C-alpha cells in the first residue's frame, strides 16, 4: 500500500512539474518585446567584448596559452547563455513574503523549492528556445564561434550546462530564504548578483585572474554555474579531465540541494512561529 501511495505521489509530482514548466514557458513567451530587447542587448555586448579582447590580444593569436578564438568563443557564449540561469529568486520570494502569498505557496503539497525549481526550468526552456538558440546561430553566422569537433565535448557541455542550472538555482534559493528573516532584500540581491557574475566566469574567464583569486574562484561553487561548461566547450578542460569537472559540479549541486532543503525547513518554521 505504501509503495502504491509512493508511486501515486511521484506520478502526481511529475504531472505538477510538467504543468508548472509548461505554464512558465507560456508566460515567458507572452513578453515578446522583452525577448527582442534581450537579443539586441546581447548583440551589443558581444560586439563590445569582441573589440575589448581584440584590443587586449593586440594582434597576437595566442596569449597565456589561450588562443584568441578560444577567448572570443568563451566571451560570446557567456553572454548568450547567462540569461538561462536563475538570478532573481531573492526578489521573487521577498515579494511573495511581503504580499502574504507565501502562505499559499508553503501550504501546497508540493515542496516550495520544487515549485520554484519547475518554474525556473520553464523559464530556462523558453530562454533557450527564444534567446540562446537564435543568438547562437547569429553568432555562428558572424564567425564569432569556434565549435568543438568531438561529440564527447558536446555531450559534456550539455551535461555541464544542466548541472550549472541546478547550482545556480539552489544558490539563488538559499540566498532567497533570507527573505524570511529580512524585510528588504534588494541589497542582498545586488550583492549576490555581483559575486556570482564575478566568480562564475560570466564575462571574464577565470584563467585570467591573479593566482590567489583564481584558486579561490576555482574552489567555490560559482565556477560550476557557467565557467565549467564554457571551459569544456573551448577546450580549456581536456577530455581526460572532463569527468572530474562534471564531478565537481555534481557534488556541489547535491550539497546545495541538501542545504536548500534544510534551510527551507528552518525558514518555514520561523514563518510559522512569527505568524502564530
């Protein structure tokens, strides 16, 4: 009987997940003007960073063991892929707490973290289809990308990108839980945004950092959000080291998931005490 109930519960969560992902995709597709603005913004950023790196390389084909083509590909892909990752849960959760809607969220049978995760997955799918994929094709047509020739690299890149999404989500969720104790989360949002942008390799590859800062950045989970996937794609992570890189991401994804679940238990208990 318990196995049957467990199967029903799993089936119910799968249907709930599918519904939330579909609704999130449809909601994202409504804002077509925002999608157009994102495309234009990304084109501008790609152009700016192209000229920046051309200037820094000063006509050299290689610098510090990294070719110009690798760096341009890294910078271009970083701009294209960064909108895929969650970064606004702090403000979303804070808004739900202030409005009181959080009471409905935490009273649902679906775990609050899972609820937000499925919504973010829908946004990931929508952004991938409407922003990242078109921008990738445009950048490819403009000659901004040097593609890997190994199918294993492409597979590892896809897996790394998925793991990066989970790391980004649970990091954002953990920080968002501070909204259960704080009345204002804007400062926390900008602080987290700045740290993640700097240490995830979003705009600047970690290999150009000074040794101490590079070592610190490579040890922290932020690297697993975007740098790992981009470094695999451009060949900065050799084939024989890809399993270790994916293992690093997987370990952090699991640790952050556990921390997020435990943190939510404490946050919900705090809300219950405060609410009477």
